C-alpha cells in the first residue's frame, strides 16, 4: 500500500511537471517563489471584497474573518464587505473568508517578489493548475452552510409507498374489487373463469391450498389475527 | 468519469456512515461559553443613554463588545495571536473605536454598533509609544499616533493621513506621550533620562513645529508612569525620590515648580512610588483640574489644582481603587474602600467575607453623593480587585447613578448595580485553559445503597430477599418523589423552575453522561464545571503562580470509593505540588511532600494505597524516585512490583530519550537511550497512548474471513521530530515509534519536504499525523497502522520484552483542504464503537472525521474482498463537510485542545473543546445503537399497538359472527 501511495505521488508529481511546462509563460508568479523569501523582503497587501447576495453587510460582517493560510494572517471585513490583509511576504497563500453562517470558496493568491498579484482557484491535487480568478478578489458566498441532517419524518405517504405495503395492498384491492367489476352471474363469464382456474390448477385432485388453510384454522380466528398482525408490524420494523 | 463515480460512491458511503447533528438537537446536549481574555482596556459606550455596550480590548488580542445587562457578547473580533495582533491602545469616540494594533503597525477604526471595520490603515514601522484623539474647536476629528521617530495624524472619518512629521533628535530623546488640550496644538513629550524633558508643540493644521522647549528634570525617566496633564495644560509629575509634586505649564513655563508633599501636609509610604491619575472627559476639552494622587497601596487623595495651588479635596484612607467617570456635564469619582464584614450564618459558622464598598464623590468638590454606596463582595476563592471601570449615567431627577465593572486579579469581571446586585460575572480565566480532566460524579445515597447490596457477602436466602425488597422499596420511594417533583414543578411558571445546581445535589445520572470538568487555567485559577450545563460549581484561585509554569492534573482517587472523598492532584512542574479534593474545590488535608529538586517526570501507577488513592511516582532531576502517598503499605507494594515499572525521560534540548527501570530500593537504572542529533532535527513531542483506552477487537476480519491482528503495544511511544533546516527543499519531519520499555525502534518514517506544526493522534494500533507539505503547499494527513500479521504471538498478554516479530506497517497519506488547530480521537467505554478523529479548524469548526477515511488499507481498485470489508476506495483528498461539524454554527475560536472522555453509554463520547471559548457536546461515532434515539416516536408505536389491539378485538368479534352465521346456514 505504501508502494502504491508512492506511485500515486510520483504520478502526481509528473502530472504537476506537465502542467508546469504547459503554463510556463505564467510561471514567473508561480509557487517557486514559495516561502524561500528573505525575512526582510517586502510585505504586500491582499485586497478584495466578500459578497453575500441578498443580505445586508451589516448583518454578517461582525462574525466574519479573513484567514490566510490558517490563522497565519488575519484580516477583518469593512462594513461594506471589502477587506485587506496586510504584511504578507511574497509567496502563495490560500485565502478564506470564514463566517459561521455563509459559505465562501477559498482562493489561492500568488504574490511575486515584486508584488504582482494573481488569484486562482484552489486545487490541492494539481497544485500548479491555474484557473484565474479576478484580483482584487471578488468572493461571493455560495449560500448558507448546511450543518444539519434532515430528520426522518414519518408520513402516511412514506408508509403507503413502502414496497412491502404496496405488495400487500394491491392484491387486496384486486381481491375485493375484481369480483365487483366482473359480472359473476354471467354464465359465459363463469365458464371462462372456471376454465382459467383449471388452467391454473392443472391437477384438480390436489386440494386447494386456501381450502386446506381454512380447514386447518376453521373454528379459530387465527388466520385473521395472523394476517393483521403481520400487516401491522411492518411500520414498527421500519421505524427502528 | 471513473473518478466521479468513485466519488459518488464515496459520498454514498459517507451518507450511510456519518452522523450529524439534527436541527432540533441544537443546545440540547451542547453548550458554548465565549470569552475574551484578560481585559486591558475598557470603555463604556456612553453616546446614548440607553446604550448597553462595554468595549473591551484584551491581552488575548481580542476586541469585543459586551452587553452590560447580561454580560454576553454582542460581537467579538479575534486577531492573530502573538505580538502582531497585540492591542496597544483603545480610543473611543462617538460610535467609532480606534485600535492601535501590533506595536503601532495597524490603525483600525471599528463601528461599535455593527461590529464591522470602518477603515484600516497601515502605519510606517517603528515602535509604538502613544496615541491620542485630537480635538479642535469642540469637535474631535483626528487621531494622533506617536512612534519612536515620528508622529502622524489621521482623520477619524476615513483614516487618511493628514500629516506626518519626524521628531527632532529622536535618537537621543525618548518621546513617550502625545497630548492635546483641544486648542489646535498637539504636544509631544519626550524625555532624556536623568537630564531633561523635551516638549514639542505641533500645529494641528499642517504639522509645523510651533515651539520646542527643554525643561530640566534629572529625576524623570518615564513620563506615562509618573506624569499627567491637569487643567489648562499643566504637567504634573510625582517624584518619588524627593517626595514632591512638580508642575509645569506646558504653554508658558520652562522651569518646573516643585511642591513638596510635606508642604501639603501629606506623607507617602516610604517605599511606595506615588502615582497620579487625571481625567479628560472629552478630547476636545481640557482635562479636569482635579486628579487623584496615590500615596500608598491603600491610600488615595483627590486633589485640585487651583491657580498653581494644590488643594486637597478629600483623603481616602483606606481606599483600594479609584476612578473617574463622566456623564453629561458631571464628572464623578468612584472610590472603592475595603469593608471587613463578619457574617454569622445560623450560629454554625462565622464567615469572614471580605467586602468592599464603593462610593461616588463629586469630582469638583470631593463631597460624597448621597445614596451611592455599592457593596462589592470579594469572592474568597478569587483574587483582589485590580481595576475599577465605572459607568455613570444621569437619572431622571438629574442625579448621578452608576454601575461598576470590577476586574479582579484572577481575571474575573463582575458587573454590579446599586446597591450591590451582581448583574453578571465573567470568568475570563477560562479563556486560557491549560489542561483539564473529566471526573465522574458520585452516586446518590439510594444508588450507593443499591450498589452495596451486590457488594456484600450473602447471608442466607431470607435476609437477601428482605434486602432486595427493601431496596426495591427505596427505589419506588425515590421514583414517587421524582414524580411528585415533576408534578410540582409543572404547576409553577416556567421562569421559577430553576435547576439550582450545586455540589450537594449533583449525582451521577443513569448513563454517567453528566460529569465534572476540572479545568486548570494559566492564571492559576482552578474550576469545577458541570458538564451538562456549564455552570461553575467551584473555583479556586492560586495566587503567585509563575506565568510560564507547566501544569499537570491527575485524578488520584475517583468517586468509586465512597467514604473516601475523590481526589485530584495538581502538579506544578519544578516548583510546588498541591493536592486537593476536587469535589469541594478545597485543598485536601494531606500534606504534599516537600520537593527539594525539580520534577522531571510524574507517573500514575495502577497501584492503590489502603485508602484507594492511586500511587503517584515523582522522578526528580537526580533520578531519585519518591512516591506519594508514601505509606508503608505503598512502599511494600512498590517493592513487589518495582521490576515491572519502567519510565522514560525526554530531554529535547539534547535530543535524548532514555528509558529507566525502577529498582526495589526506589533508585533507578537506565535501560536504554536513543539520541537524536540536535544539529539535524529536534524532538517536538513524544506521545504515548491514553491509559484509559480500551480496545475491543484484537484484529480485523478481512474479506476472505481471515483475521489480521492488530499490534497493540500499550508501551508504544510516537516521537515526532522536525528538521532544524527550514529550507523548503530540505526540511523534513520524522516519526519514530519506540517501545517505551525496551527502547526498541518499531518503525521510523521520514516525510521529506514537510514542515511542522505537526499534530499527532496516537491510539490503538495507529498513529495519525498531520503536517505541511512544502512541495505542494498543502496540509497532509498520514496514517500509520501496525499489525502483528495473520496470527497472534501471545494472545493472552502483551509483553514488550517478549515480542520477537516486528509488526507489519501500513501507511497512507491524504490531502487535507484546511489547516488545523488541534486534533484528538474519540474515546468510548469499551472501545466497540468505531473511532472518529475530532479536528479543530481555524475557522472555528470542530470536524468529526471518521477514522475509516484514514485507513491505510483503503484500496485504489475495488475488489470483491475490499467491498466485503467495507473499505472506502482511496481518494487523495479528504473532504470537509459542514454536516460533520459537531458544533454546527457555534464556532469555537482558537481551539487549543480537545478533551474526550467516555460516558456510561458505549455509543457516546463526551467532548470538550477549549481555547478562547469552551464548547461541550456529545458525539456518537457509530450512531446511538445502545439507546433509543431522542426523536423516538413513542406516539407512533403506541398508536400502532392500540390499533392492532382493537383490530384483533374487532376481527375476533366478526369471526364469531361469521361462524355463527355459518352454523345457522
């Protein structure tokens, strides 16, 4: 497994190399600048704006923060939703706007040693893939966070749509309704039915199962009870 | 495409596996407490009479607005930790709050009402000295910031710089304060120590130097500490060497006027440095001509400067604290004085409550205002009052009313209203919890009785039956009492039913879900907190704790040994050592042993003395071992078991790990030593397994029904090292798995092009660690699992000394799309429940990641067998889903640690996350399999049962009728 992981890594690195070559023209801003900058190098400022569509900024800015690379650099949002994170040396950083209510996509920001900025989509797997984002950043909330799972609620439709219930209810309907639809008094019809019954029961000598059952349980109310209880126990089983 | 399908499949599995919070469970099992830290600056929002905001800026780099009625937070902004987020000054004007942050690096203006940033400007670098609002013609429109070499003035409205000027002779003169009297001038005061004061007057309009004066003052070295500006721009300095006050008119004079204290008929405490306090109600106006002079630790004087003459308005002796407050046109002085009160409580005990009374005095006359006394009761388990923040307001009849916020040494904020009603208290010490333990609550009397029945030896059938009946009776009685209480409470209005939680009525619940959290804070205050509600049950303040002390908390005796009180031991490394009964919060009667040498290591042994207290072994720097408690019984037990007691020491400065063995005479012997060269790498930390961890299954069943046995070595240590070379190409982190008894290196892994900070969880047969990959600039998780193989060497007992085969090691790595703050694994009673890893994220969420995702056996290609085993196919990136956040939107700032404790239910694990906030909840890693869910539909099941019952009745009747009919036919 270790070997496999390594292979995967190797593959990944090869892939990155490929991408590297393909976007070579853009590479002067690339990750090579990394964290190897001198401590006395210039410091830069990342600017942008966060937008929650349809919500007044006053209502959410007080709970929001801008985090760059975890909590390495912290910025705050102005009352109009714009922000600036100061004192960042050149390198490549992931910037995130965090609020407990709204979800913002993170953005990767590359800063060259000369202070040129570039924003792109975060891709942790192909780290050097460049899909440009506007700079100064425009980060739009993609909706509220969904923290909660929906409870399984119990409704009659759920119960009725249960395949087991369907399997029981449909034959029941047929048994009850069919005799009413089909006129049994019609002698022709009766004949036809008898024929079809004989088709179903190829051996007329063999006792009918239903008859056998009625004989077995005759006198006791067992059959009806068993039937109803098996019907009723289903919702219980479902709930667990 | 195949990947997409895989992902979908994975999502499908996740959906089946993972538990999330349901919306109706909000606040049911969890609570959060938000803190701000030790208050450094505070301002009452006085722009409106009805305003309820208290602005606080704290030493934890937090700026917040508290609700002065309830003590809750309106909003809070948490800046970066460390000096870059340090708040140097807080100025407040109208609805703007101006903060100077990071040694004068950033100037921020906050809108107090919204809690949003108005503007933020970056200032030129240079160490910060002082900041002040500058007023002109009755309005305040500017803020001046003084740095070591220059002064800059900014507009309050947008932060733009109006002008910036270099200070003259800034190499020799140490400029310390900036002052503005509202007359269009900005005065900068600097000092050349032991020589003279330099006063530079700038014009507000263009920053031109109007005047520059030097005044002889050889005794002065620190202006803010000893000088204030009083009245019409008169500098007043206290000189402790000659015991005199020195005045200087900043606009006219060039010579200080010395006024000896004796000439005022005053005498200062001999070794006390007198200090002054003045008040400038509005930056556009001159300061008051009245000021406080502190002459001793408990003596204040209210003085007035009148035409160069100092008049004593009032002498406060004794007085602990004094403060000015302004409302409208009136300025008052609040003085806190001690008041020793003896309260006798029903003849049983005499309680000495140290109370303080606070009184208001008119600032211009020194006259005491009527009906303004306010009593502040000092908590005997707290610290002394340290700061007094006064909020004055005008009542309807134009008299002055006030509320005070008292800050005590133990970082507690108490907000008091007249005549002494405590509106709220905030224990800000809890913003910095260092370590904690969760302890079971004791059994109630009835529960203990029932337990006792099973414990005793049987004495005859008849008596046992009797006992059974009697205990059954007791249970019935308790149940009826409970029902009665429920009924009684139901009749009362909801607001009156308050579950008063105190130590006396706390008892273990059915499933041991309620526990006591014993928390140790860095300020030296200990807390006992009820885990169910978050109520503080007891607190204990240990003063004179050094700020950098390391703490260790150990439960020496649990509640299981009834007549003996439970006992926690609190170890303060290298200095002293206190032992206490946690349940009452008091110190125990047991005298702690005197420790002449610093302690290197402490171990809790499973041995117990005759009082059921576990034995604590302390190893000092001479490698001598002492036991506590050290009774004869214990020493004898120690001698018997000494051969099986091993311990290890870590010296990270020399990169040395060494293992020792205990001899029967309690001396030690070195068994092994591992040296990690410090030039190349340094030991970051060493992590063993948790002693209270249970592992239920010895192995894993594979797809082909064979068993892969886990390597469950309880003595295994995970040692994490980081390279000293921080270059991104050469940096690496190393992980060593060492057997703590034999010193055998089980496994060694090196992660190249990786950097710390490393977070590690070590449990069962696996180690999960997280690091920063410098090559791909992302966080990565790696998991190591150890297996014995297809057969177990010795299945009955594990011995480090007898394990000839090296374990099989499996490892896999993953990408994690966020940085993390801390990490911990869930823990349950018997270890049957699957494990989750709880990850504290900087965004404030606590992610519960199933260990299933961190499994080195996750296959790349799905086979029949891997499907049988329920393995999730490998995907390089782990996903963060907000449904996995156990704390939903209750984000927890700066999580420093997560504590997990098992509960009485196997499915349930109690979790406490602490940092700036404290969050407590329960997690169910494998869902609640052993208890009915809290949304269990009792109505449905009972209605179904009833329906069935009636259906049988009816059908029985129908069947009878039918039979009868058939019989008639």
